[in-house]
C-alpha cells in the first residue's frame, strides 16, 4: 500500500466515524412540520397550568401603582393553590384546546421552517461553523410566520385563561363558553380584523423569544458536542442546550410577553378598538410609568416555571423526534 493511498484512507476515517447528528438530518417538509408541532403539543400538556398562572399574574394590578390593589396571587405556588381552591382543579387547564392548537400551528411552522433552514446549511458559514446572526434571523423570521397565523387562537387562549371567579378575577373578563364559540363571536362582531387584533403587538414577543431560543439552543448544542461532554447523539446534549436556552428566553422575552397578554385581553369598543392601549409602544410606556420597571417583569417567576420546562420539553422532543425519524428512515 502506497503512502498516498494510506493518506487518502486516513483522511476519510474521521468523516466516516463522525456520527450524524440531528442538525444534519434532513426530513421531508411535511414530516418536519408535523414533528415540530407534535413536540410543542407534548410540552404544552405539561406546561399549560403554568401558562394559566402566568397569564393571571401578568394581568394582576394592570396599570395600577404597586400597593394600591389587592394581590390575589402572591407568587406562583400561591396562585396554584388559589386557582385550585376557588375555580377548581380543572381551571388549571383552562384554554387547553386553543393552547394545543396554537402550539401545533405556531411551533410546527416555526421549528419546521428553522429545521429546514438548518438542514439546508443556510445557518452555517463557508467554514462550516454555526452563524449566530443567521441563526437568530432564521429563528425570528420563522417565529413571526407562525405567530401571526396563529394569533386569533392565542387571543382566545388568553381570554379563556384569564376568566375566573369574581373574587379572584384579574383583567377584563370576556366570559367565553369555549374556543369555537369565542372565535365565531369575535368574527361575527368585528370581522377578520377583530380576529387578528393585537397580532402586530404580539410579534416583538415572538421575534425576541424565538430568535433567542433557537439561536442559544443551536449554539449551546454545538459547543457541548464539540467539547465532547456527553456521548455523540446523547439526549443529554439536547437537554443541556434547552436548559441554557430557557434562561435566555425568559430574561429577553418577559417584558414583551406581559404587554402582549394585556394587548390581547384589553376591552374593546364597538369597532373592536382597544380601550386601554393604542399599541405596543403605548402599552410599554404606560406599564413602565405606572407600575415601574418591575411591572415589565410581572410574573417572571411564573414565566420561567412555564417557559423553562416548555422550552426544554419542546426542543428536547423536537430533537429526539427528528433523530428517531433519521434513524428509522436512513
């Protein structure tokens, strides 16, 4: 065997032995969107009670100075006990139907689009390294597409989760009977414009959250893989990356999440125009001026307890489903 032959074979070995990770797996578009939606729904089943608590804590004391209103929910754990005692345990899963539908639509589009961009090599530089700028831009664009299409479902979800017994009610109470009844009622009264009310105000929340989540998840996963802390293709790689991503998401997204919840839930006039806020900037300024900077981070504990597990579970399920798909179809 010549030296050149040995050199060529030796050069191939590392590449041959390198395991194929989920980042390099290519799924057909239909399967990628389906698996992304299913992953988000799986996470939602566990985290919807935390979404109920988060929504109510964000609406508590809306546009009221600290100390001037009664706090029905002192913290996450007190909120769980209060809702379960007054509204019943079933109330902790309020809005589950629209929450599942929204997660399937929004994250199916968001994670599916991002996954296709990742598999197509659009997120890497010419040297083959992950580009944080491209990753963040792809995550933001994918998030905007999913969130705008699912906005009517998210609005109804917010209305249903805010509904409570009079003694613990916060925010405006719409008293819907269910998801379909709410969508039909809003559509008949305000038309398509009414169904997408608050959609533009909710986009910054998704842009910041999605770009932060997907960028930090992909970057952390690449670093952990390069450092060889865990065996190749280990589920622990995705879990660690998702845990890091969840912290970044909560810190970056909470102010926009608070404002988005309030824009969706505010009362409207006969034309469907909001009576409390003129838009995103007005909501941000009013909240900061009246409630202070901490008003922008209301319910951050509930946000983490919800976003943390949801981010970890959805990204973990997504990564594992794509890996399983690759293993059984290769």
